[in-house]
């Protein structure tokens, strides 16, 4: 158990560090370093190939078990914008962005980032984009909240990030004059799916708790195109669900 916690903490530090992509960018979303090859690129990436609870998955809504899941208590707060194009996605540093409380456990938000199309699917359908909010608790356990984004009305909070979107891979850029209210990115309804999974990028560490919000939010066609100009497809293929239980809040 201690070894697993140390592994999770180590992975969290690597995964949330703005220097991680620069120092370890020997993987990609296509070609000879694409997802099918991740597990063979490095010993530390072996879980990408042999893991039994990998993410993302296709959520079959008719097989999800309805439960009285504890409510999501978001304690997010506005933060000065720190944004990075890390070579794999657009990353927003959010270590001062607040906490999420779930089932009496407090998880600190560290960062959020984006994938297009969404990595997770519901009944075989992926959203236009997804935002992943990465958290950990004081035990070193990871929790990721997935928020779907579909084309529709422009997204005001997203626009604050997009107006200074780094076009080239590089270091974290601080924009203290821009305040992003993370709570305003969330939908009004907080119903969700829950299951155990992994990080969706190398090293694909497992024992990650996933919370997938059922209600999407919108972004404009122009906002979507802006991201796709940089990352037309940065989503890992769907992974087998296996014997995992998927719960859904009533």
C-alpha cells in the first residue's frame, strides 16, 4: 500500500509539473510513438500496455449502476492565469484554484487541460472537447473530473484563456492581469458517472478516481477551431472497461 501511494504521489508530481512534457516528451498521439506504442517506449510506461483499469472508456449509460453517490462539493475560486502549451495539450496551472470535497475527502486542484475530441465517450459518442481537472488528496490519491464541451454558445471563461493561447510549445506563461473563475466553467447540474481508471497519458498510472460530469457546457465553433488548429486530435483511444463497475448518481 505504501509503495502504491508513493507511486501516485510521484506520478502526480510528474504529471502536474510544467516541465514534465519538456523533459519526457518521447510519446505522441500518432505514428511510431502513438498510443499503441506507449507501453513499449519506456519501462515507466509499461502500465499503458498491461494495465487492467485504463482510461478513457466508453460509458454505457444503460449499464451504469444508479447509486446515491455523495454530492460533489466544489470549492473552486478565481486564479491568475498561468497557461502553457506543453507539446501535448493546453495546460492551466491551478494549484491555488481551490478544492473538491467528495465523500468527506478533500482533493486539492492542481491543474486542468483539454483534449479534442473528448477522451471519454457515453454510449459510443464523444463530445467535441473535454476539460480534465486533476486533483489529489492528502493521501496522494488522484481524482480527475471530466467536463464535456460541445459546440454552441461561446464560453466566456474559456475565452480568457484562449485570448492568450500559446501557439508554440514552451514554458508556463503567467498572466497576472487575467483572472479565471474556474467555478464558472462548470455546469449547473453536478450529476456524474464514477469509476476507477488511470491517467490517459503516459505513464498511464492506475488507481485514479474518475468523475465524469453528465451535463456538458458549450464553446463556440470558433473556440473549438482555435484549439484544433494546435491539437486536431489529442485523445487516447478508448480502453476496455473490463470488470469495472460504473456508478451514476440518481
